[in-house]
C-alpha cells in the first residue's frame, strides 16, 4: 500500500489547480486515458477546429444566396485531421511529460484506472492499493450508449466497427459518405454540421419533438425550423435495431412516443452511425457509491457549494470533486471555475492541518449564476440563465422580447438570414433572467448579456447607457433589450 498527501483522479480541469501551493505535498495523479480530458482530446477544442472549416465549406456551397458564385468541391480529410490532432496530441503529450518528468519530483503519475474501495483508498487496475489524506475527483463523463438489438456496446469506438461516439468519430481514417446521427443535443448538432458541411449525407434521429430540446422552447423551435431546411431529420423516432454487415449499417426505426404518430422510413442504410445521446458521469466505474459517497440519480457525485464531496449529506473531510463527474453543467468553463474554487479550498484545507479542519468562512463558494453555453452548429445557438417557462414557474412577472436578425442592418447584409434573439427579464427589477440566441455568431453576441447578468446591470440601463456600434450585428441584442416592456416606476433593488 502506498500513501500520498494528495490524490488527483483525472487530468482535465482537475489538472489545472496543481501549482506551487502544493509543491510540498507528495501527490499522485491517476489518469488511465489522455491528459487534458474531454475538452482537449475529444471535445471543445478539436470539434471547433472541425466546425470552422465546415462552416467555410457550407458558406462556399451556399454563396449564391448572397449573389456570389463559389463552389465547394471537397475536404482533404487526412490533412485536416493532421492539422488538428498534430496540435492537440502535442499538447496532451506535453501535459503528461510535465507531470511525469523531473520538473515535478513530488508528483507521481498512475497511468491506470482506479476505483474506490473506501473513502480514502483506491485500487489500481493492476491491484495496487493507494491511500491519500486528501482526494480530488475530476474523472469526467463518458458517452451514453442506449441498448438496441444488434448493437454490441463493447465494440463501439473500436477498429472495424462502424458505430462511433464523439470519442472516436473525429479520428476515422475516411470521412463517411453517409452518416446517421442518433441524438438531438449539443454533440449531435455540432457533428451534424461538421459532416454535412464537408459533404456527408447526414440523417439525424431525434426522440423528441424538437432539436436542442433542453433550451427555451421558442428558441428550440426556431433552431429546428432552420436546421430542417437543409438537413434530413426524423423527429419522434428512436432506433429499434441495427444490422451491421461488412462495415455497413442498416438502422431500423420506431416511434419514440414523444411526437404521436410519425411517418418514418422502414430502414436507413448508412456507412456509419454516431451515437450522440448524452454523457454519463464516471461514478460507476469509480465505485463512488460503494465507497459511501452520495450520488445523484443521474450519476453525479453530490457536492456542496464549496465542492466538497458528501456522504450521508455531510462533507467527507479532504475530499473534493469538480467538473462533469459532479457538476449540473457539463461545460468546460464551468469545470474551470470549479477547479479554481477547489484549488483555493484545498490550499486552505492543507493550511488548516487535518483534512476538513478549514472553517466555512475561509472556504470559497462556487458561483453557478448565469452559466452560459453555446452550440457551434449551423446556425449557432447560445444561451444563458433560465428559460421563459422556468421564469414564469419561478413566479417572476416577466417581460419577453424576441428580435429577428433580419430587423437590423447587418441582418440585411446577410440577405435576411434567419435568426432570433430572445431575452427574458423581470418586470419589476429589470434584471435579465435569461437569453437565447439562434443565428450567426450567437456565441459571440451573447457575451454582453452574460456580463449584464453577472454584474446585475438592469436591461434598460444596458440598452441605453452605452454605445452600440452601428451597423454591427450586436444591434440585434440592443433592439431586443429596447423592446422589453417594463413598469413605468423604474427599477427596484431585487
């Protein structure tokens, strides 16, 4: 049995806080996969490096809309992969080398899967027992693979099996000519844009009545309407069975029951299938519940507002968690914020002496207010705060404005491309409660709304007390703010 002062499980955002504050500790890092976690290796970074050229390809193919004659002929798929993963893989290798080499003599890398046998004890895949005074669990999440007849879950993402998840689809040696995507969330929509942009015949299978169904209903309807103009989508459907022959796939569908009776093809023939039906926190593989930690119904570790892991509702001394394994938001920027909080609280805990000795007033609290997100598809989608339905159910007297892109001058320049900005605000306080944007560069023009929510700036002040560059695209946000209808008395303190 080997004992450490600190054990860190996972090297995504959890690898960020391990700085000079902990140079006096004997540290172990357990990582069975790639350094850098989901974001660097199979998530945010490589996907956006595919999205950008796919967007250029899509624009070239559709430039006639803007009275320009261009063509899109093909993508050099191997060269694109080399450009993307040549950079990504070098960063991964550099991170591993930094933690494993002589520059951090106090750090030991355990390149194996570990699972808990007790709250402060793990066992490696090779049978070694490791104990630690303090532990940070940052082991992320993995793709969820629904059961279906004819599908071998153990072969998904393996060589020669034409069924993939986001963990492997970007590294396929050849771009498939036909691709069926199972799912309608963020991952599904981004990869639908990537492959369709490069010329793949993409078919999306969505169980629900709308695409991106977890965002505001009106915004989801708008996105669905736009997306279906140029993509094949079967809503209210799910997979009944697969038949996989000679690296080809036949997909049989059935009604999901979420959209009533639907007209579905009896079978879809495809070269590959991408399963993009969400991600599950890696608590089961860690035996987190077996170690006595509290686990949510959806698999997330229970943590308190200081990111301390709970057991029977109480913090386990010296045990913290962050990122997708515990967070309600599977977003890299949220995981980074939580890592910052964990780093500070862990340093305070170490300074206090015994694990768990730090007092509440010295610990930082996580901030999950106004968490934003974006979907890098076509069109882009961005969101922050709560939906209109959530605001009404919470008892707010709401003011809502939906502003079309085509109502501002930059929208005219884009030949009246479709898109909307929707803002939900409180009538009395004039505070922005939430916003959704569907359209060109949504991920960029949402930022002023995030800033206003973070600093409590009333919507009418935001609209009237600053310059908005004319005729830049953010005018669509300005006009949405100006269109909110408020009480005449003026804002009150919330």
